[in-house]
């Protein structure tokens, strides 16, 4: 069943055309992830579809009586209402039914009105509405029902708006970055909720696990055209590459035909027949196809990095509290060269405060933080770039110099650097106030990296970045030889770039975990599964294994190393399989075979080395 039809929609801003003649439909049961580069019209198209903006031409048609909900990035709520009052002030059909039922109770003589209200209460399962809204608010950490909206943070307001949407039980939901401002626990709960609930969804999100596990279709806006992929995010990536490859083949063929036709055009006499006129028209069409270029400029992050000394960063018995809120309690850690640590935890447990303490913005209450003399921090904060009135994009970069040093003694101008960050020459002279949220974040990231840091501190770097920029940033961070400490709710991002976690548990407790986010979730799930075993079974297991368990002699550092080796071996085995599959499935030339063989040998040697160390630690564990 068709819910929404978008027909020949176009939108421009001045001379800049975002898209033209866009047509597609949203049907019942679809869970669509809408992806595109920042600044290419994602939010503009979404605003047109939900009726918050008008297209230059074209139309959007909805099925009659369709229940629709929209969650914008910045929801608008009445600041004078409490959390609970906001729920009851919403345009929720269930509330109207409850109100009608209460009115019917007050007028018992109108039996027909009472019967109708009673049936509607049954139909919408409105009898336990109070339980429903309290459960959802509790899940979204909004349990202080009498707290006023004006006292809520931006993230809490977004969660309250989300609660209103979930409670209204719409048939079609539009979402603009629904996971922003949610901690990992809430993101996973929301992901499971949307995956199992019978909503039709159309959403913009950069959360790739969300796209992978919730969506059954990806729609991409690319160079003003729409491309639809009937599958999840993994399917989209695979098939997008195939589409681009096919386009490249078609363009190459068009080039060859263009050269042939160009030669014919040059040999044509001035007086042309009808036949030659037709061929001339064809020529210009071929020319347009031949000159088509994909302008997917990749951000090239190859900034020079300052040398690191032996002493990097040491934290000795560091404690920090705000009144009764304990964030750190005698925390200790000594950073080593090249460490890549992710920080996760619920909102309010001190993740951002921890980064601010490292950079000296907040002093510790107790303990010492020692920073090595050669360490140069690059700190990407959630606050983002400071906007100065009348400042243009190029002016921001020129504050750091006209020329920027790169690797191997090379340098580029400020303008060339901005081009590498997807700001073309025209865009460089835009006022910063005109930039989208994602473009500002990209510019801010640029200002951090050009200062040649050797220790990066990133606080939610993926918010508002499009998927293209995220992939480029991840590739840069994988190659970054310095230290990395990152706070992020982006699980895909964390899995890709970190191999070690600090889990902020609250009440000053920080768990040091040797693995990435998925490793940690598997570890936590195994603990939950163990708790689910009946107590007698656990007791019997304990009695049977007390001798074996009492012989564990691994130190804390050895246990961390043991877990890390297991994780490394899995990754190496996967790399080994990929290369071995290449030899079987691909028709490689001799140079490529030699290159991949060298890689395979390094991987095999690495596996053998780690297996020997794993055996040493295993023997130690078994006494």
C-alpha cells in the first residue's frame, strides 16, 4: 500500500540546484534509510516531504487519514510544561480516546456514547496508557516526571519528543538523526524497538549499525539523482560499488564514441543533410555523457605529525567529583605509543570531563596528570567551531597560516587544503553562518588536524558527518601513528578504529577492557547468560571446578594481554581468509600475486607469534 508519493520535486537556492525532478514513493512496511553527502539536500528533501518547506515545483501526496509523526534534529517543546504534562499535551489519538471515555463516564445516560468510547479504548489498548508512557520514559531516562522542559538538556528534549512519537503509535515515522544525543544503551534499545515494531520508517542517520539492523531499503541522493537499494547498509555498499564501476565503463565507452564522432564533425561540410543533422544532435548527447565526471572528491588527510617522546601521558590516582557526583575515583593509567582507546558509558558519567582534565581545562581534585614534553594535543570538542561574525571559510584556515605542512616535507596552500576537505573554490568564500551543521563539523575537524597533533582527543566526532566523510575520517585514523582517545556513540566507528575501551560505569568506576565495542558487548552478553543459569547449576559448577579456578595465576596485565591476543587472532584469521579467497576467486596478474603473497606471509608470521604467546599464557593459567 502506498503511503506517500513524491512526484517531480525540485529545489534550488539561487543558482545552486540541489535536485530536480525527484520522484519516488514510500510504501507500507518499508524502513528506508536516506543517505547523501552533507550539503547536497538530504534535510531539504525531508523538509519538503513532511511539509515544512515548499518545492520549486512538483508535489507530495499522502494517503488519506494516514497517522504520521516527525522527529526533527531540534524538536520544539513548550518550556513551561513538565515532562508528564508534555506527554498529555501532545496530539495523541489515544489521549483523545481516553478523554472521550472519561466524558462518557460522566454522562452515564448516553449509553451509545459510552459503548463507542469503550470500544475505542479496547481498539487502541488505551487502558494501560499510563503504564506505557512511564515505561518508555523510564527507558529513555526521563523518570523525573515533574521536571520542567526548560531545565532539560538538548539530548533530554530530543528523547522526550521521541517518547511522544512512540506513544502516538503512528503508521509512518520520519526521523532526522534519531540517535544523536542518545547513549549506547538507549541507541541499542531504540534499534531493537524499531526493528521489531510495525512502523514504516523514513530516516536520515549516520549510524551505520542502525542502517544495517533496522532498514530494509537504502535510498541515496547522489549528484541530484536518487538511487534505491532494496536491502540493508551492507547490501547498499556492495551494490553502490558495482553501480559506480558500471558508470565508469559506460563513460569510457562514451569517450571512445565521442572521439570518433568528433572526427566526423570536423570533416563535415557546412551544408548538412537531414541525416547529418540527426547525427549532430546525437553527437552533443554523446559529448554530454563522455564528459560526465563523478565529483566524489575524497578528503585526503595526510597531515604531518610531531614526533613523540617516550613519556606520553600518565594519570596517577586521579579523582574528580562535582558535589555528590563522583566521576573518577583514584584512576590510574600510563599511555603507550600508538594506543587507540575508545570511551563509552552513559551520559553524565564523566566522559567529556575526563578529556577536559587531560587537556588541563579542569583540574583533578586529587592525583596527578603528567603530559610528556613532546605531546601536542588535537582536541575536537562537541562545542565545535567558534563562529566569528562575517568570517569566511578561507579566513578560518588562514588563521593557522597561508601554507600547511604535509608529510615528506611537502606543503599546500590554505585553499588547496580546503579543497581536500570538500570545500570547492566557491564554497571557500561562503560565510560560516551559511554552512550546514555537517559542513561546520568538517571545517572544525580540518582546523584540528592542520595543527599537526600527535595525540588526538575526539569528543563525538561523528555527529552530523555524512557517511562519505565518516569513511574517509576512519581511514585517516587507522593510519594515524599517534595516540587516539575518542568518545563516541557510533558503534560502527568505534569497532573500526579502537582496540581498547575505558567503560565509564558511574560512581567513579572506570573499567579497562582490552577489545573494541563488539568484543565488549559479546563479553557483557556472556555475563548476562551466566547470571541466567539457575543458582544450583552455578553452585555445582563452582564446586566441580574450584581446583582448576584456584590455579589461575595470571596477573591483571597478563589477563588483558590474553584477551587482546584472542581478539587479534580472530582479526588476523579473517585477513588471511580474504587474501586466500583472492587467489581462488580473482584473476590476478603476477605483480598482484607477489604483492598479496608478501602480505599473507606477514599475517601468517604474526599469527604464529601470537599463538606461541597465547600458549604460554594458557599454560600459566592452568598452573
